[in-house]
């Protein structure tokens, strides 16, 4: 009897030790996997514009915007809504809202397309060598969603000497307001 009792006590103690020993480890594991899920969700939020397919873009954009931004089209010169537009504000990607250009770098190049001598920052735009139509040009795309914007040439004004030649159809103009300026100042 004594041996059986001792064995029972030993097993009971063993079970208690195992249960209490495993409990914190399980909690830790849950916390870790929860964290990984949250991170994965944030990553997918960031790249959700890249996950849109052709049908999604067709629904979201006008025919002209779709043809230019998603199929590397070019609007006819002097036809877009921004080539002669002089509003103060920023120009965003028509597809994803990524801020690309500011009105302070817009100038009249005479080309018939909205022209800028610089982008808001280097990380907003991807530059790709384009050898189509028997020319070597540098295509510019939205870095966030891969929308075709236009081309960049080296015949722009100072201080950069660059001419970002952009289709109006790839852009959405957002006017500057006093509220936005104040908000930005507070954050800075
Ligand atoms: Zn974009």
C-alpha cells in the first residue's frame, strides 16, 4: 500500500509540475503567434494595392485612367486636366493616393503634359529604363502600386535639370488648405 501511495503522490506531483511548467510556455507561444499574425496583417495592408487585379482597377478607374496608369498608355498632349493647371497643393497617384509631386516643383514645359522638376522624395517613384518605340527613355512608376506615370528626361530646369513628364490621368490633385498646413506644423 505504502509503495502504491508513494507512486500516486509522485505522479500527482509530477502532473502538477508539468501543468504549471507548461502553462506559461503556452501563454508565451500564444502571444508570439498573435504578434506574428498582427505583423502579417500590417504587411498585407501595405501591399494591398499591389494585390488588386485588372478587374479591380477597371472598376476603380475611368477608362482613360486605366489605359494610362495600368497599361502604360499616354494621353494626347494638351488634353489632360493638369497640363495648364496652377493650383497650390500636391499631386497623388490616381490609383493608390501615394503623394508624388508638389505644385512648387510644377512648371510649364510647353510639352502639353504636366511637368515637374522634382518628385516629393526619391522613395515615391520607381525609375525604369524603357526601350520601347525605338527610343531609350526612363519610365517613372508609382513605387507603391506600380502605376505608370510617364517619363523623366534630363532637359528640365534648374536646380535638378530634370523634367518629370507625367500624364494627368495618372494624377489626382489635392489642394493645400490652411488646416493641412497647421496639422503638418503641429506634427513637426
Ligand atoms: Zn500608386
